[in-house]
C-alpha cells in the first residue's frame, strides 16, 4: 500500500452509486484521492461503499476504509481533507414544506423552475443552461440518501451553506462533474492526466479537483448567494 504523510492536504472525489449499486454494472461508487500536488494517492477504486459506511463508526474510521479501498494508508494526526460528492445533498425547502403539509407554492410551471423538484442551486444552474438531475424525479434518490446519510453520520456539522464538517479537519461539499469538466480551470488541471478506466472514476477525479479548488482557490468556484436556504446545500462549480 502507498504511504501518505499527515502534513499534506488530501482531496477525495466520490461519484456516488445507489445503496445496492453492486447490482448495477453501469453505475457504482467511485473514489479518487489526490494529494496536495494533485497526484493520485494509491489507485482509483470502483465498487459499493455501503458496507464500509455501515462498518465505520467515526469519520476517521471511514477515511481509513476509503484509503484502504484505494490501496493506500490513511494519514494520522492533524488532517486537512476535503471531499467533493457527486449527488444531491439536500432537498428543496419547498419540497420539505410540502412533505410537512405546510405552505404549498402558488404556481408551478416548467420543470426546471419547479421548486418541488429542484433546489435553489439546481434552478440556478438551469438558468445558466445546465440540466442537473432531480433527486425527486430522476431516480437518483438512492444516491442522494446515501450521500446525506454519510454527512449525517460522519460530518454532521454545517460549517456554512454547502459545507459540512466533522469539526476535525474533514469537510465535504457537493460537486457536479458534468457541469465542471468543460471549464477551463478543470481542463487545465486534467491536461496531463490519462483517462481512468471508466466514467465513474473519471467523474470522481473531477470531484477531487473541485475539492482542491475549494480548499486552495475558492474564488474560482461559484459561491452560494445570500438568499440560498442553508438547509438545501449548494453545488460548487467553476
């Protein structure tokens, strides 16, 4: 296994598969870990993280399992680890109100403006020409609940809108590789990289690069406006 140094920062990209994605040959969990120089740590991994999520009791235990999956040894001591996750990490405030039986919206028009189907961050992307998936209507509820479960179990503290933490140097954000991989800053980071084995691992690498930008050059990413409901989270893109 590859040894790692605790003094470095690490960036983890997680392309999320469903809870039972071991039965899905075309879409599974993928993990890519990069060091502070954006070199691969160990080997990119693809499979199902469900049992690792079940077996870990703390964020540190889960990180150890993630590094092991990538055939690397997790660093110990003071850590700075940022994870970017490719799945919705919240539901819209309007949808949550609807589930609670309060405050239905007055009018519903096109799909991309429907606040039951899409959060503020996704409607923001629609207005800019992207077409993000909906955890309500696009059959990614399994992935979304998997990502949200990991946050609740390992990184339950909300540092700020769209940023979760364990309070000990491990942070998580939401990424969207499809809307990011064509951006110049990502293309520049990828220019000397060989393609990985499959789309899941390639998307996980883009997520890891978003995590790196978030930690080192956050001004290169679009930050949430002040009126975003904090509970909905935010998709960080270049």
